[in-house]
C-alpha cells in the first residue's frame, strides 16, 4: 500500500474539521445570508441554526463526498500504476480526480455551514474543480498529451476561474457559465470519442444544446436570450480539437449509466429542496438538498469506476 496516497487526504480532511470547529467556536467563521435570520427557513429549505452549522443536515450530508473520495484514494493507494490506464495507481490524473471529489465535501459544507459569501464561492469553486476534469481527461486522452501537461492546464484553469469568480462573480461579469459549459463539454466529448466521424464532429455541439434542454433550458430560450448563452458557441470546440480518430476505449456499462442515474435522481430531488415545495420540511432529518449531496457523491464514485475502464491503446 502507498500509505501517503490515502493518509494525506485523510489527515487533510481531519484538519479541515478541526479548524472549522476552532474558528466556528471563536464566532468569527459563521454568518447568515442577507435577508435571512436564525430560526427562519433557508433558501435550501432547512431551518437556520444558531449552532456550528447554519444548515446542519445540508452541511453534514457533504460527508458523502468526503467518504466516496477517500474510497477512491484507498483504491489508488492499493494498486500500482499501469501504462495506458490513467485512473489506476498514483497517476496524476486519477489523484486530481479523487482530490476534487473529496473537496466537493468541504466546499459545499462551507456554504451550508457558514452562510458566508466566501463559503458560497468555495462551493462553486469545488463544483468547477470537479466538473472540468472529465472533458479535460477526454481531450487529453484523445490527443495523447502528457499527464504533466494535463495537470498544468487544470491548475491554470482552476486558478483563473477562482480568481475571476472571486472578483467578478461566477459569470465573470460577461454571462459566462463555465460550470454549465463543462457539463456540456463532457457529454460532447464522450459522444465524439464513442462515435467518431466527420458527421459526429459536425453535429456534436447539438449534444450540448440537448443537455441544456434536459436541464430545462430550451433552444427557443437560448435564441431569445443569446446574450446570456453566447458561450454555447464553445460547444463545437471539442470537434475542432479532436480532429482524428482516438485510439482508446471505454466501457460505458454499467458505471457511466449508473452515474447518470444517480445524478439525475439527485437533480430530481434537488428541485424539491426549496421552501414551499412538496418535500420541504425545515425541521426534518431528511432534507432534499442533503439527499442531493449523498446521491451526487455516489455519482462521482460511479464515474470514477467508469474512467477506470479507460484504456489508451
């Protein structure tokens, strides 16, 4: 077993909670979102608490991400690196994925736990750190670019996003939804890799438009508010970059489809995680948004196993 691979993220997680409780005890960590007060129902349905976590269930349900991420590190620590299999052993791509999966927990916990502006920023940063990995992996695998190049590109991408979103907001002040774009780019690159042809590349951008429709944003809305969705032109970027048939393979069943199932189930429940919705009970231990966290963590684990089927030939 490569002990540092597992114990470093485990110790980092323990230190995070120690520091959280220290600063929360001092009174300098916690706040309440503007327009809300302790005892009221938060925008995510749970009643706002005066304790260490403003939304206890919604905050602590993020232990699901930490747990599944640590499972990934445990698996990677107990195997050797294999040539042509990026998601095995101490390969940098696999470690980046597992690290981003773990950080989804603290990132979201800081938002639901502290109700601060910077907590919300950490939440969106953690989601972006995770969701841009799949499409970067697909492009780098198809182009056979090095793992070191992947890591540098990823680090620059996340750094730029973090800085710009902190100073200019999550849309950078130009209506740029990088999180939604990344979801679309992941699906688009999967289609190109699985069904590579000139025709697939030509029409691949429409996969992203179909994905937006699945999330409730339909083509007519895009056409009427193009200034808000101008970034869909980037849906065709993968077709330009992946300009030759990739020499790789993946197995989509069962893990990819299981991940989609977990995520879409989580999304359906997430839509009920608002005040005045059918499942909203502010004082219940069952919180729809908490269920979203737990199911989404299972999705990240399923997609981890899916990417472990990636073979570079």
